[in-house]
């Protein structure tokens, strides 16, 4: 028996595949979908390695800790399911069904599907035992985290194929896990790593499975996870209670390294919002909104994401940045779900910024691979072999799903009509909530000069809501012989049945953004020096010190790069823009291999001037390079 949600979304994306990315970003998506999902190598190497993990069961081979080979099958299948829908790909749909059946053939008699030889091994051994065996302290255990992705993959495969056998396997998997935890009297919040965050992220597929099956055991399990985040005793991480404190995350508890993990925590909020939809529990929604506000205020990093090197540690005050593509994807996910539920434009503003900058910067130009960390200068950190796997990586396996999240964000539906949220090139063909077919085509030069053309073909009258980004402040809209000047937010156009040609002009407001040091960084105490321009775990990044500025235009961060002909001497010279007041004028210039290129002319209040070529940050370093001075986003 299916269960209906208590809360409905204000905006709903069309079915995956009804919106298709076009232009250079669409071409990048197509390349990645082929290289990572559809190509012979993707099936023979990438997929095969994920399923072999369930045969080999190496994740707990060291017995005292556990690794995460078990996450990759689910991640790959979730992406494959979305790509199959996006491309209307029947061959891939058939492959997904076969992949699910192959996995099910490897399950234990009780329904357990795991890459751990001991399926009840949920926490690392005591620290002294771990040190004796592996020679260093480590508290890794990713057993339930891996089961989360396996469960999610099975659910999506069942929904894609309509195969009840696959959904039944998902039920048995979760049923067996819950029974094991209850039999051994283990609190899921005390399992895994990062103080239960990794394990508790199973909340999302658990809620989805309850909604599909009506099995009250799954609802009780989800309730327990959520209520464990609002404890009276304040035990870490206590996400719900702490989100109402107003404090930055790194001040919630004295020790932060063991739990302030970006990817895992954001994954929990994905589940928390699904729980809100199901139950209407207001604290779940308010917690996610509170966390968005806290992260935007304290954790916004230079490339346009949150956190530093996959941890929340007041990243907003670091000059240098490391941000994981996994973090960018799940920050996008949080904004995506909050926008759907609330319709607040701020969430779409943030989603666009992260998608076009931090996220796209993490994908190789050829779509074959990606980064483990996107850096602010030097070169990005290429995703290495991980968990004894050669062809899979946590960030890379998430990237196809992130691209489709971008496509889903472009336009959405409500009872009133359709909203256009993004202005990168795309096409959409769907049915309006008011009835009748609707076609939307977005084209133009949004990223280089703010000019957009929207063609709307609607069989029945409807309202078309056009997003006016906060960075633009205003926009001029011309349609049906009318001219409208609209403020940031959404502009509603009443469209009669027919074809409409709509032109929008946004102001990019190119700006020099000086990084705000509180005093002379060379005289700061050691703790502040680490925070302000060194960070922790720099991963051999060449750290910049001193006063610097960044350059932005519209939704884009801009950078210099050897890929567009910039020289090391100009890219890494002491900053001129951080001293005095400067203005910048941008002239669009075609640059192969970029999403946007410009000739930038800078003029100071004292009359000094200089020019340089710049491109969008995402295109400045998206290759497999270890050149320590490949690009720089600082000026």
C-alpha cells in the first residue's frame, strides 16, 4: 500500500528527460553520460568493478575497520537510472534491470546485500586494536553507508523498470538491517563514522521505501533517526537542536574533526527534507532552512560551495579553498529540495552559482573522469584510486546525477504554470498543469552578456514565471509587444495560447571582490593564520598569502589560466586589485574550451589600468593536470 505525502512541493520538475541541456554544458553532459554510463568501457570496467565488490567482500578484510567499495554499485545505478530516463534509453533500462538481478543473486539467505563479510560489523574496533593492525588511528566503518547506496540503487532500478522483484529485494535488505540493529540493541546513531552521520544518511531511501510499501517498520526506523538528532542531552551531532542555535557549526562542540563532514551531513539533510514531505514535521524543514542560512553565512568558500576539504570549519574565512564535487552536488541537492518545497528564489540563486562554478569545475572536459577537490588556484586535485578500486570514485560516480539535477532545475511546474529558473541553453517539452502541451526553448548569451531568448509554445493559456537573479537586481523583458522592467525574484507573464518570443536582458554587474582580511595577515596569531589563509589539509596546494581579490560577472566566477594563454608571471604576481578601488569592464571574447571568455580591462581610482584575458572558473582547470600554476581565480 503506497503512502501519500503530508506536504506537497510548491514547484515540481518535469519528468527526467522532458528537460534536456543544450549548448556546451549539454555537450559536456552527453560526453560524461557516454564515458561513465553507456560506453563499452563503462559497462566492462566501471560497472563490473562495482558488482565484483559484492563477490569479493573486501570492505572489512582488515577486521578492525571497514572501507566503502559497497557504495559504488548503488551510486552507479542511481546515475544510470537517471541517464536512462534523460535519454529515453531502453537499452540502458534493460541493463539496469539485469544489473539489479545480478546483485540480488548475490544476497544472503536473510536478504542482506553487503560487501562486508560480517554484515553486523557496524563500528570500528577500539583505537588501540586498530593501531595494532593497521599502524595508525582510524575509526572507519562504512557498512550502513554502503547499504544506503545499495538500497537507493535498488529502489531507483525498481521504479525505472517497474520490476516488483527488485523492490521486494530492497524491502528485504532494509528489513534485515533493521532486524540486526534491533537484535543487537545497536543505536544507528552510534554506528559507522563521523558520529553516525554516514549511517543515518540512509534516512532518504528508508522514507522512499516506506512511501512505496507502507511497511510501518520502515516508518518507525525513519522516526528514530530523526528524533535522535534532537536529544535532550545534546549528544553530538544533534543536528535539529543545534541548527536552531545560530552558532557556526564549528562552535557546536569543542572537537570538530570527528563529525563536521560536509558530504555525509548534507546527505542527512536530503533525507530530512524527504521526511518532512512524508510527515509534515515542521522542525525537519526548519532545520534544513536554518542550516542553509548557517552554511551560507559561515561556510561559503571561494569556488562557490561550502566547507573546506570536505569539513565544516568556518570555510568562509579562508582565502585558499578546497571543495569536493560530492559536497557541491549535495549543496545543490539541499538548495534544489528547499526551492521545490518553499519556492524561495534565494535557493535557486545559490544552486545556480554552485552548479556553474564549483560543480562544473570538477568534471574533466572530456567527461571521462573528474576531481577529488576543486581548488582556488594551482590545479585541481584529480580523483585518485580509492578504496582499492581503479575505475570508481565517490565524487566521479555522483557527477552524472549532479548534471541531471542541473537539468531538472532549469524549469519547474506548479498549479499556476511554469517557472524558468536557469538560462543556460535547454529545451523542455511537457504538459502544463493547466493542461495542454508546452514547449520551452532557452537560448542566447546569458553567461557572456546577459541576453536570453525564451520561446514558449503553449496549447492553453498559462502563467510563465521568469527568475530574475539577485545578482542582476533587475531585468528588462520584451514579449508580445510589451516591455517590462522586473526586480529580482520572479516575473509572472500571462501568456495566451500560442507561440511567444520572449527576450530578457540582465545586467552582469562585473565586480572586483576584495577578500576581507581583518587586519594585517602577516601579524595574525598562529590559529588565525591557519584559518585565514592556510586552512588545514591543503593537499599540497600552493597557498596564497596576503591580500587578494576575485572577479565575478553575473553568476560566474572568473579566472586566468594557461588554457586560455595566461602566463604564470601575471597569474601569480602580487595582487594589484586588492589595493585601492578598481572597476572592471568585460568584453566577450570567444575562447574554445570555455563556457565564457572575456577581455577584462581594469581601471583604478588613481587612473592605473591594465587588461587581461579571463574565462569562467569552471573552464580554467578542468583537465587532468598537476601543473602547480595552471590557473588562478585570484587577481
